[in-house]
């Protein structure tokens, strides 16, 4: 700091200033230690937030496959995707009927309701042989080919869906308000995609709002509605009481929950922690600036005092010769 201000401090001056600098130096060292601890906490929360987001989108298996935290890179946009064999969809016997209405949270793991990307497949792809563009992506999807539905889902996700779903993601800073609003929108859309077909819904089949937990387009006919795929050719109601949708009913009964939403909640909590750490960091910077100002003041005051003493010493030293 003395060099910064071009102040000359011989050892005699340094000795006089050391006692005055002891306390601010101790404060500076304590602040340095606090800064390192704060950085570690921030890194931990950022990694947890990234893992929660990846898990919500692609499922636990994909998130756990990232064993090195350095690969998470929370300060950068995430563009990683699971391989075709790791995409959250079953490898065989995996049409809408088998996939889009899981019975339990365990069954939903790394499947629709457990991974948001898989939910989007339920909404956008048709069953085997149905390449209707249900989500109006502008590109005809392959659909859930019977022999290799996981590969088909992954391919359509990579080439037809992903870019549309994430088009503006890199331009926005994720925050709790955005997450809460997006989750609330999905919840409010449950049951709103029903389309009445040629026959009116049957009272018995629709008792208790049978479609209240369904997200996406589905037919309301005589039987209770389900997410068993559509008729193809952009015909949502061609298959009685079916649809391109995902049904959360089994997981929302009692104290049930939607697995990917719990991960979104974890993400939101970590973002809150990160925000609090950021506030602590701001306070820490102000404390560092105060210590720096204190040291600067001590330097200048010390230099002024030492400089004022020099003429007096010079005068005393020259007095005998003057007398002669």
C-alpha cells in the first residue's frame, strides 16, 4: 500500500507504525478467511442447485452419472443431455399407456413424472406410427416407434423438441420467482386440456373430476379419461377417452407428490441460499473497503508525523555548529 501511494518508509518509521497496524491487519486476515469460507459455501450451493435442476429435467440417474462436480459448471448455461440409452424413457414396451400414468413415485423414477423431459415427450409425441406434430414444433416427430421407443424419444428430443423448449434459456437469469410462476402455470393447467368428443362424458366414469390431474390434451368421452395416446393425423379425440398427456393422479393422492417438482423446490431453496450468500458477500466487500481505508489513513498520518519530526531532529543536530 505504501508503494501504491509512493510513500517512503524506512525501518524506523515501520517500527512506529507496526502497533497501530496490528488490529487492522488482524481484521484483514479474518476477512480473508471469511471470504474463503463464503466462496466454499457458494460453490457448494451452486453445485446443489445445478444438480437439482438436472435431476428435475432428466431424472436422478442422469444427474448421478455426473460424478465430477467440475463438470457441473454452474456459472454457465447447461447444454448437457443424456445419451440415447440413458434418456428417461423405457427401452421397450413404452408407449403412452405404459409410460404416462405411473402408479408410484418409484415407478416414475427416470420416467415421466420423475423427469420433466419425459413429461414433454408424453405431451408432444404420438404412439408408434403417429408422427403428428402435437406440440406445433414445426418439425414432424418420429413418434414412439414400437421397437425402439427410448431411442425414438431421445432422437425427437434432440432434433425436434430441445431447441424449442430451451430457446431463450441462455438469455434469462433463473430465479425463485420464475420457478414458482412456471410450476404454478403447470398446476393450473391440470385438467384444462380435456376435449369433449361425440358422446358426453359418463357421470360415473368422471366422478371426482377424473381428469383433474391430467396435463395435456385428452378426450372426454364416456369412460374415465387417460393418457393412452391419440388417434394420429392430429386427431386428439379419435381414440375414446385417450390423449397425448401425462396423468399425475396416482402420485397426487393423499400425501403424494410429483418427483420432478420436489427437485424444482430443492433448486428454489438453493437459489435462496445463494442469494443470501451474495448479500453476505456484499457486506464482506464493504468491510474490506473499510479496513483498506483505515490502513490508508494510518499510512498518511504516520508519514505526516514522521515527516514533521525530521526538521526538528535536523535542527537539533545542527545547533552546536551554529553556536560556534
